[in-house]
C-alpha cells in the first residue's frame, strides 16, 4: 500500500475510486489495462490520503443532490478497507449530506456497512451492484481467487433484499470455454430470481482484452487451464472484444429468463435507474425511522 495526495475525487459523472489497484486477483481484470496508466504494481494499493476531505468539500459545493458511484475501477471492499475505513467514512458523508449512493463490489465485506446503506436508502436512494460470473464454486475460486465466492455473494444479495436495499447484478465477464455454458448462466440467473434483484446488466457473453490485461489473463490461462491460451490466440488474435462462440444462444437465454421473471435487463434502463437521484418523501422517511 502507498499513499498519494489527490487533486480531485468526483468524476464528471459523480463516480469515485478511493483506492487504485485491487487485491482480489480476478484473472480477467480490465483495470489492469495499460490505458488506465496505473504506474504502480496492481496489487500495491494506492490510497488517496485526502479522498474523504475532498469528498466532503465536493458534496458541500454541489448545488443539486445526485447519486455518488463507487467501484468502477477498484473494488471498494478490498481487505485494506477493513483497516482504513475510507469507504465507510465516504458513505457517512454521503448520508449526512443527503446524497444517494451506488457501489459495485464482489465482496461480502460490504455487509459491515449495511446499516449505513440502509440509512442512505431510507432518506434517498442506495443501490448495490454485485458482479456474478461463475455458478460453480470451485471454478469461481479459480478465476476470482481472493474474494468471496458466488454463493457468499448470493447471501449478501439476500441480506440486502431483506434490508430493502435494491440490487443490480453484473453478469460479466463470460469467458469462452470456461464459464460460457447454459448451466452457468441459468444457475446465476436463478440466484438473481431468488434474491429479487432489480436488474441484471449483461453487455454480451464475452470479455474484453487489451494491452495489460491480455498478458495477465493469458499467463493465468497457462497456469490454470493449460492449452486454452493457444485456443484463444487462434480464434481471437488481438481482438478487443472476445465473444463466446455460444453468445447468441446464451444472450437469448438471458433476455428470456429475465423477461419471464420481471428482472430489468435493458442496459439503458438500468443505467438510468442507477443515475437517477430520488429523495424519499418526508412522511415515508418518518415511517421508516419510526
Ligand atoms: S474485483 Fe474488480 S478490480 Fe478487483 S481484481 Fe476483480 S475485476 Fe479487478
């Protein structure tokens, strides 16, 4: 871990990453791509020392309330967060200033903050986004080695459901010849149905590879799935978008299953939902607190 002083914290779309780099070890991680100019070792987490002060200042200056996003580039609930508590401090500020929040994570460490998430959601709006890629627990541990498994994430989704906090699942990435099966997609969607998620985001049954993340991914394929790298190289060469050979069938299954069970599956509709700030009417807040 190392510290830096940041100049600003909120992006133009009100997203933020309190940390840069991640220790969850997903073999396909796009944040390793060179284009993001992370000059340090990916696992050597960069901590923005002044992030919480910057956030407080930014929230004070905002003329209109909005949703504040976390986790686009780095999972906010890396193990280090339990030591530093910057995410919790940021959520406290978001709550105190009456803003909404949405976080994307794979970790059940988010449950530490369920009280705050609930309070934000009671006053305004809080949506938790969780990534699910792999129904098979053994396979999940192989491709996402340092974070809790799909079953444990499912338990989180259910707890959030019971706390009245809406959830969105990212069904991505889907890796050709690894988890691009009907069994995998159906298994994950069944968990989403049980957890009553608001929506599932899926850009397509595949992944993206570019300079930085491709080299890392291929090295992990050599280690975990001998022979598969060559198969990828033959079929996809240097393509950025790596679409599963099963994509058409799996996308049909995805849209059909979500449609049947009332899960929102339009990306546009979900992103609009995530970006729309809503304040609860005062009467509703009082009855929730009462
Ligand atoms: S949790 Fe996200 S940021 Fe962290 S390694 Fe996995 S894909 Fe990358």
